[in-house]
C-alpha cells in the first residue's frame, strides 16, 4: 500500500526520517516541508562559518531538494511553512513564504521535526541594537556579513551555553572584540562548577571578555546595559540564552504537551494522535539516570529518533532505552566532553541519589610525547553500588574518547570496579598504559571501599581560612614557585624521615600537583598510623583553576602565593 | 608481620607491583632486582628516541633507584641479575653484572616480572652485519648513536610487528634509508589483510622500502640476503621478528611452563609455587574470546596483573576476567587500533565461531572540518547472537576512540544492536552526530537480520575476472577519474530512471566511493524487486587500498583503470 508521509522540518530529524523511510520502502510518497530556504544543513557547524573554518555558507548545506529527489525520490519543499494541522481530515495547510500562496496536502502519517527556536526575551531597548540569533544558515550568513565589513567590531554574545561559547570563539578568531555574558555563575552547564573553571580561564586567556553572574537589563544605542550597571559596547548582539521547543503547531492541533513544555511522545515517538510522530528538539525524552522526562537538544538523539519512527511506520521493531545525554565542545585549545549526570544537575533536580566523586588529573598520553597534556577528569558513581552516573573531561588532549568510554559503560550499567579492567588501546602517542579511565576505576573502588578519604578543591579556601593543617608533598622547588598559604611542605621523598613533624591529633589535608604523589603520601601516613588524612582531589593544579576566575574579577584575597597552571 | 618481598624485573610489571605493595603496606621490605642499568623506563616509547621525538635517552627513564627509595621506600638494585631461585630455602642468587660479585637474598614472596626477549635466530653470516635489538634504553641508545654519525645510513628492519614498524618510522624520520622486511604477506597482525593495506601504502608513500613475503636467508658484509635472492644494503640490521618469554629462571626453578611456552599462573597470577607470582610478558593469560591461553606482550595488562598480585599478597580480593587484547599504533600520518578477535586470528586458531563482518568507511568528524578524513572500520560479530567479537580502525583521525568504545562494549558482552543506541559525544571537531560506532551497529543489525547481502573488496578481483555485473553508483565525474574495469555506471541520482538497464536475472554487485550511496542503491533495487543484490563493502576507496600493494610489486593486471585514494 502506497502511503503519503508528510514531514514538517527538513534538518536533522526530518531529513534522517525521510532517508530512512525511503530505504524502508520504495513505494511510499515522502513529502518534506521546510520553512527556511535550506534542508539538511549542518546545524552544529554554523558557528564555524564565522571564523572561516567553514568557508562559504553554502558549504553548510549538505543536501538540496534536487538531490533529495534524484537520489532518494523524496520531495523536499523549502520556503514552505506548515501553518495548520487538520487531524480530523489528515491534512496540513502550507504557506509558500515567498509567494504567500497557501494550499493543503493530505497525509497518511505525519512526522513533526520542527526543532527549537532561540529564546528572544523582551528586553527594554532591544530595537537600539543589532540583534542576531544562530539557528540556521541564513542567520549565520547575516551575522557573518555584518562582522565582515569590519572585523574589529564589538560583539556581545548573551548566553554561555554551547552555541554562545562556540559563537564567541569563532567571532574572536575572526578578529572581533567579543564579550560573553552569562547570568549564572558559570558557562556550559554540562560541566560542574569546579571543572568549568578551566574553560573560564581559557576564554580569558584568549581575550574573550567573560562576564558571569550579571544579567542584561536593557539596551542603549549599540550598548548592552547589565544589572550591575556595567555598559558593554556592542555593534552586534548575539542572543544565545537558550532554545524553546517549537510547539505552536502541535498545540494548535491539540497534541499533548508535556510538563517540560515539549511535545509528549510515547516509546515509539508517537504523539497522542497515532498518525502523528514527533522527534528532535521539539519533544521530551526519558532520561535513564534521572528517571524523568527532559528536553535534549542534541543532534545524535534526533537522528536516532527519526530512524526509529521510520522503522515503526514500516512495522519494524524499535527500542527506546531512554537517553543519558552525551555532548562535547571545543573551547579554543581545550576539549571538553560530558555524559550522564553531574553534580549541578543532581542538585537542580533535587535527585535523591547518594553519590561519590572521582576527580583526577593525568596526562592524556605518555608524558614523553611533545603534545602530552593533563586531562581533568571527574566521575560520579552511586553509593554503595558503584554504578557509574556520569563523567566530565576537559584538557588539550582527547577528552571525548574517555567520555565515550564512560557513556558506553553507563549504557551497560557498568560500575567503577569494572572500569579498572577495561582494556583500552595503548601506544605512547594516544594514551598511557593505564588509561585515565582505568585510574578512575581504581580511585572510585578505593573510595567506595573506604580505603582513604578526600576533599575536593572547592573546600580548600575554607580549610585555609580556618587554619587547617595542609600538607604539600611536592618537591621544594615546586613549592617555592607557588603554594597554598600556610601549607607545610614535606616532599613525598622526605615524608618518612620527617613524619614526626606531622601532627597525629589533627586532620591533615594532603596535596601535590595533580594528586598522585599525595595519594601515595595519604596511604603511607595511614599505614603509619594516622587516621585523619584527606587527599585534596584536583590538587594544586585543580585549585589554581578553581580559584582563578573569582580571584581575577572579585576583590578577594588569594589563598595561594602564586597559581601554577603548568 | 613484616615480610620480605623480592621482585625480579624492574620495568612495567615489576615497578607497578612494587609501588602498589608499598601503598598496601608500609611495613614490608620490598626489594627489586633489574639486570639492566635502568628501572621503570618507558618501554613503548623507545622507538621515539630515534626520531628525536624523545630527545635524550635518559628521558625514557621515568624513575631511578634513589627516587624509589625516597618516595616509596623500595630498594631497587640495577645491574643485578637473579641467576638462581632456591625454592626450598626461599632464596635467590644475585649477580652484580658490573663487579661479577654474587650473593643471595631470602624472600617471603617472590614476584617474577622478567619480560620477554627479542628473538635472535641463528642466521648464517650474522657476524657480518651490525645487529641491533630494541628492548631497553641501552639498546635504543646504541642504535641511535650508530645512526647519528650519518643519518643517511641504510637500515634494514627485520619483522613487521609493532616494534619493527615503529622503529622503521622513527628511523625514516631521522633521515635513514629504511627497508622493512616481513616474511608474512602483511605487517601488524592485529589488523586483517584487507585493513592493513592502508598501512602498507602509507609506508610506501613515506618512502620506507617495504618487502613482504620474503625471508632473510643470510647476511653478507653489510648486506641482507633474502630468500628471493634480493640483496639489501644494510649498515645496520634491527632484529624485530618477535619476542619470547624470559623463562630461563622459572624453568630452572621447576616452575610450570604452559603450552604457549610462557609461565603458567593461576587466577591470582601465582605459579605452582604459592610463594612465587609471575606477571607480564613472561606469563600466559586467559583470552576471554578464544577461551584459551595465550601470550600478550602489552603494557596495560602487565600493570593490572602487578596490581592484582600486590593485592593478593595483602589478602585483598582480586578478579581475573581474562583478556581481549587491545592495542594501537601510529604509522606516520595514520592511526590504527584493534581489539578482540580478527579474521586472521580466528583462522589461525581454527576457532569454530560463526561470525559476520561490518566493514564501513566514514568521516571521523563532520566533513566540513578541515582535518576530516575517512576512518576505515571493521567489526566482527557472532552469528546469530550479534555479540561483538572484535574491531579494527585505521585512519588519519581518532581510531583509538572508536576501538576503546568497542573494547568497552566487548567487556560488557555487548551486541551490534546495542551499539546503535550508544550516546557518544558529538561536536563537529570530534565526530559526527551518528558516530561510526553507531553506524557499525546499524549495519551489523541489518546484516544479522538478512536485510541485505554484501561481499568484501577481497572478492572483487574474482568478480571482475568472471565478468560479473558490477554497478558503480557514483556520479559520472567520479567514474571517469577511475573505476573498476567493466563496471556499469549508473549514478544513484539516475538509478530509478535507468533501472531497466539493470538485469533482473543476474547477481548485481554495487559500489560507490565508501559504501553509503551503494547501500541506498542496494535497498532501492531490493524494494524494486531485485533479489540478488550485493553491496561491495569497502567500496572503491577500500578496493583501491586493497589492490595497491600487490599491483605495485607483482606483475599483475590492474582491475581498475585508476585507483583513487581521495
């Protein structure tokens, strides 16, 4: 039976569904409407046009209606906005956005893949600035044309999510003077506060003006006025504070909307109308780790949903195991990746999860390799099961590799114990014989077993302020180049001969540069009869990052004599 | 109770065991003997000294006896060869290799970590060439000193395993004229014949003289004489044909040796003497996928075994899940990684496994990124369970990431179906929205379900010779720049209008450049009623690599008008 399948939206989800539908059946009529001028463009690559990494805007467009027709017998109509769904008669009304002409098309099955739209708050004076958003090729081309006339322009990017940060980086690389404004106390929420400080510093180092904890209050002529009273010159303003699911059509058609504000779907991505499916940024999905519904603006899940829908329409079995949310970002010279839960999400959702933290810093490859660099790694596991809940990695090396391994382990319900035994590929240019993922497994298992105790770098300021006994086991030269105020320096290499200097009746907080020597010191002291020994995870390098941004922008006393990022 | 633990061998396994023993107990006396002058050097980094990537030989040495003593209270004696084990009296005899002095030390527990030694066959005339091996820092320093006097020297590297290939690359980078001689028809056995051709071509492209299927027969004055009669000028000869476990001491002490020729150990790495453990290259381990004992010369497993032994000695629980063997190598601009089983291992061991193959080529990141490059990926799965058995990846991009994910999935008993749903990190600089690992899951599931059929590039020559119907669905311009002789060219974009040209009564073998367009063509033709359609996996790009080396060195007819590696 030849069916007519209509798809609303021609980018990630829509285009994937169309192609898979065609592979499933040569007979069905497949008709795809896209209100913009392009189908199947690379959404996530848009920011890279600004720096010229992607040279021409047309390169961002991967397919065109002619190719869809010739290669896949799919009819893709661009500049065609679906303005109404008539569920009773199974018809959609379409408006040609160029001619204004309106017409209807009937459907047997309808797939909604409308995406999400940038949130544009009504801020006073918004007409006094040049506002841009970054949703499609037309948007990015407009922004690019604007900055092209004078690359030294001032641009304010509002919102420190993935798009905001990528746009800021690429504008900076183009030569603009960029201010990145974020209302929260951190950018990039998939990373915890202690981890994301590395990105804060990198943005500052690369001369992006980073402003946190300050809100846009109003606009003046080519100026952004912040709640603090600060005024930021801005020839252009890029609005990237977030996206909201495109639900206008769904609501108007009486389709169910979930509490998240996105379209509600079942296991098979069917809406409450069995002939209407929905996929991508417009829907809510089940999060495997929070056991709740959530919005997930990620390209990978959208494509998997599309494939699933195409199979369900063709009576093939589909599975829906829910989502954990894995993502990655490059911020100048640093790479970051995250998967699953992080601490701020657990707190934000008030999840009743008892979790432990592994926080380690290790070279991403053999230290002898010229481009070896520390990788900062944080992993959350459930207590007492050891089940992995999520992880984050940031460094100049291969962060996504380690997080992909963790994402895989999470899908299989893996534990920290099981990470120890993973056999990962080793050669000096790629990794170390025991990879950082294996180390995380060792550390997590030790912590779970109560073999030793730790505090994270976020506790160090309080420790310094209340005069706690902090023991720095780095060599003397390292200590002299910068150390925590008041810390005692007994190098690991002198620990045993000087052990009598360390008080037995106090808590001792031990650190080195990255946490490995201090781990050895902690165990040695415990074996020597000390009972209140804590390893400071993140150690001096992590602490340097942790304190750097706030020290720089706030009038507060440094807790170290000098930071050290080497 | 203070025990005396003696360790024989101070590199990967020995040094790891010592450090972990100390963390487990401050009391025990730990005494480590190393017959060479260095402990704890980076074995796997040795070749990188030849090209100057690792500048000074002393950089290869990560720890020294003084540091071991000061940081870990471990006594490491270098230049100290253990020459006898007296099990009855729990004593070892040690010879100082510098003074010749001999003495004994008793032990409570003994750990053998002697490693493996390069195999040096007795070849006629070997005294007429300068022979080098690459086992330790002294070896690599000697080779480096030799080539340093004149970087244009001729060097013959014998053996195309990991060490041979890495030495060949680094010597070439130093400026030497390098010949790499391998007796088998391929280098690097962790990669199957069809995959490894990429490395063969890369070595040729980088002007390493690669000689396969030819054996060293004898040596003349600074010359290697091959079985073929060919003579190769060689100011130096590097012997890298393989390693054999150091079992001399174990045998002499009456410890059990397995059928593999390596030391037999139990779950806890105990030999048949409960006070003697053995780890590393000298032992045999259980292979989870072949269910048999094997030798595994890998640093990662050695370190894990060492840790396990240190825990067992301290009455901590240990697990031994066996090994699957993951490894990686850089060959000039290409990165390769492999895990688990490959076809040649299955054949060599005559394993009764019914397996299927996924062979795909996809960009390692979004094609718009300037450094995007095809990644060649091969995965083996069990029929009918879909259980993943092994995988290999080669490309200019991140091969180890994908293989690490597969290695993780294998550890959890994962199937091809489960690979589809992995949520891997995506951003354009790192990957694609559906990663190649997800694609492999899709393809594997389709094949397992019998959705379509395939042949691999190794069958194409026979197809051409017997006049099979080969359909090239690339665009006309691509076809003109090089195609399989006799192939019909109907671009995917013209497939439906020209379908009547394709015979219904014959088998049709379809290809494009990488296999994606041909996959769409295969499904379209099936849906149009064709029943004998095969996708040629590896497609034109894979075929170009597959045929290149043999076309170049053997007098045979090319089956293509022109290869294309772009």
